[in-house]
C-alpha cells in the first residue's frame, strides 16, 4: 500500500503527493479547526474524487510519535489489493443495538475482513457494539473509537466526505483476502484495594458493590480528592473482568449522582461482575502503550505498514507533558518503517485477546495495524 500524510497549515494543505490514488483518507483534527476549514476537506475530495474522506474530531491528533493540536492530519491510503466501502449512519434513524445491527447488515459479506467504526459522543457505543457483535458473531474484526473535543466534552464531529455532523457514525469496510489486520488494547493502570462484586447497576450507572453504595466507598478511597469529583475520577477508573476472555477492561468515571449515591461510567457493566479500583502510574501507562503494540504481533508476524492509534483523553490529561512518551514507546515496538496516525478519543473500540467480539474500552491505548500481502 502507498501512504501519504499531510497537515493543514494556515488553512491550507501541505503539498499533495501526486503519485498516490487513495481509496481512503482518514482526517483527524481539532473540532474548531474542522468547522473553520470545511473548504479544505472539500478540496481533498476534489483532489481524490474516488477516495472516501472520513473525518473525526479529536482531543489531540497523532502523526508518527507526535501529538498535534489545532490542526488536521490527513492520512491517505492507496491499497493495492483491498476494496474499501464507507457508509454513514445517523443517530436519528435508530439507536443502541438496532443501530449496531443495521451497521453490520449493511456490510455483511463473505469478503469483509475488517470494520472501522468511528462514532460521535451522545450515543451508547457499547450497545451499538452489542448489535454489531450479534450479527458478525465474531467473524469480522471490528475496532475504532469515539470522537473527541479536547477536554471540553461539548460537541464532537464525524463525517464521510462533505457530510460532517455531530449525530452519526461512519463505518469503513475492508474487503479482500490480502489485507492483514491485527489489534491490541492495554491500559497500564495499577489496581489497588479489594476485588468486589457488582450487586446493583443499570446500564452504565453503578449503584452498589458488595451490597454497599458505591459512591460512598469511592469517596473513601479518594480521600481529599473526592471534593474534585467527577474530574478527579479520571485518575481512578475501575477495572472489570471480561467473562469470555478473563481479560481486564477499564471503565472510566463519567459523572456522579449524589441523589442516588451512584457513579456513571463510560460503558455498561453487569451485575455479578468483579470490579476493582485503579490508579495512575506514569511508567506503567507508558509501558501499557508498548504492550498494546506488542499484542498486535501475536496473530500477525508481518511488519505493519500502517498503524491506527486511538488513546483515551484521560491518558493525555494524566500524562500531560509526558503524553508523547507513550507514542514514542509505541513506535519503538511497531518499528521505524510503519506509518502512524490516530487520535485521542472519548472511548476506544477493540476486541481483547482471546475474544473476537469488539468491546468498549476507556482509558486505554488501542492499536490496529494494517498490511497487505
């Protein structure tokens, strides 16, 4: 495959590579920059009329081992043997599992090897994945992420070609037997405190663990930091254990509800699941990104040509000036020849090792790698 990466500088694209005829261009950028430069996205579509232009707002964009703000990064890919089909799906038509089923049915095919899913905030991405997983039955690899809006959490954008809105999902299907795709997803957070059992919850709202109000217990562990909730919750996510793979899945704190003594998480949980608190460890977070990259080699020994990195905004808020260290660690593992793109997100979508069904993750580094035979 041929890959060209260009930045938007002073409202104009860098010099185009005239030797490339991409079927897919992935655009990751600051929400305000996207809104002010819709002409630049149209220009890219004019330049590459046969390409699917997929745009996602971010909490920071990734190119190589660098973190970029206040710009748009375009990664344009010409596949030699792979067919690409992209479609958009509005939240207004359906929601939850039914929307996920509709997405999967729209792409169902014997030759479909991978589905990239990019979603706006404002919809339960976990429920959508439930619908996708039900149709695909683990036979198609699915990964992706939820768009970001820096640390504002006001509005996100996802678009296909010139249709860029705050209420849709864009899915991209990769078809053919020559595309090789691998995935990895790790957090690197430290667990602490006892392992407890979820005894009362509803979707993503957690009420009780071990038959005790969870918010009271959570505040006890946070101590003085409890007064800064929900913001301080970014430093203390939960981990639950996936029942199918026995792998940990991180659930971040979205908000708290003092009236019901409950915690709102970024993803659903289930009564009976084991749950444990986590806390940030800078070195382990950085090493966790490297472990995610290593996972991509478990089922594919080929050196990747392209890597898509989707890391959680919470990791960036915790790591601060050390954020690029996790990108550098990732590149050390993936190699110097790979082209790297991606973004900081509001949630990550990826299977875990040992389970083909796609899962909703929070506060992880999720990596998808691509190569062609």
